């Protein structure tokens, strides 16, 4: 119960709730110590958990990989506070949905994942790559059908090192945000900017890089030098860098996801809800232990860690 509480609540709230549920009180330090010890035990217990692998293998759908990062307030070895990136990953299975057109992308019903196995830690890219490999073996993933993420270079480099060539997709929401930011520089925050954004987003969904190049190159030549031209140039460069990840029309027609909302949700609910609470400042080691508990809960693997049936 203490570990479960600490996966969701602050040490103070866990202590208060344990007192309410069980009738005795533990100090905040004690609840934190127990949570850290339990995280180590659960981590070891889950490494070769047959039930987790069987559950993932039995689940229906294509295998997807998601990854992203979220910054957490950390106190370093010198006692100074700083922001460190918690890297989050998830192996997911999802069945294909109904075919949809670019105009239907926001209104279609995409099937929910049939299984999710998430993990998170504050560590370097190389360390996180090793963690991904361990998690990959743990759930029995050979290759993945597709990877969805934002445009961060470290992510695509990591994906290539893990899986080689796979079907990569730039998250449509991040891509659309870049279009929106450019439109505001060009037209301000009025109706003209909104109309331009909606038109350009549909071009992106329908034609990918070819359409964006067709639209942005003439615009680049027509706008005056300065902030506006620079913004258009950066937008074109962004899409050129990700041109092989803009196959939205094909993915929509096949019933596949085009957004990385799942990993955004994991960053918010797995990491943010627990590690980014108001006033929180963690030691790296303790934050990573709490992340173990939160990941098990987010992945619905808590029952396997405790060998319970439900």
C-alpha cells in the first residue's frame, strides 16, 4: 500500500492516506524509504516475469514504439537544483482502425492500445538505449511496425540504433504546432493566421513534404527579409529534415496512429503527476525509483509485480 501510494501521491499524502486506511502513521521519510526499497524489489522481480511477456505476446495488433522526454527538478551532488530530462519509452500493441481521409484525421475512432509497457528514468541517451533493449527483451519484442515521436534528433538516432529501418512518423501535433507558430509570425493572431494554419495542416496531411515544399518555397521568396522570412525558412528546413516521416495520408488510409499522444500522456501521468508536483526537488536516484513504481502502475503491470490475479 505504501509503494502504491508513492507511485501516485507525495510522501505527505501517502502518510496521511495510510493513517486514514490503516489507522497508524508513518513519517514522510519512512514512506519514501519503503517505496525506494520496494522499487528495487519489484524491478528485480519484473526482469524475467513470464506473465508480462505472455500478456504482451498474446495482445492483438501491431507493435509500436513511443519515446519522449520531460524535465524534472533535481538536486545534484553539489546540492544545487537543476532541471534534468526524464526519458520515457513505451512498447505498445494496437489494432488497425478504419481507413480515414486527411479531412477525417481528428474525428476518426482510433482503437485503444491492447497492451502498454512503459518505462522511464533520468539517464543519458546511451543508458536509456540499454534500458530500451532490456525492456524490449522483457516483453519479447523483435522489431516494431512503427515509431511515433516529435522531431528531437536524439529520438530518431535512438530508434535507428534500436530497430534499424522502421516506419517512422513525426507526431502530427508537433508538426502542426510548428505551422501555427510560423503563421502567427506571418499574419499575427487573427483569422488570417487561423485560415492559413488550417489550410497548411491539410496540405501536410494530404501531401507530406512535397506539398509543404510547393507551398513554402514561393512564400519564402515573397516575404520580406527579416523575422518572417527566417521563420518560413526554419519551417521548410524542419519538414525537409523529417520528410520521410510525413506519410500521414498512407497511415490514415491504413488505420494507423499519426500522433504520439500516448507518450505525451505517459510524460504527464507517469512522470509529471508524481515527479513534477509543486515544490518537488528530487535526488536522481530516488526519482528513478519512484519512476519504476509509476511505470508499473501506468502499464497495468502492478498485479504481476505482486503476483496477484487482478
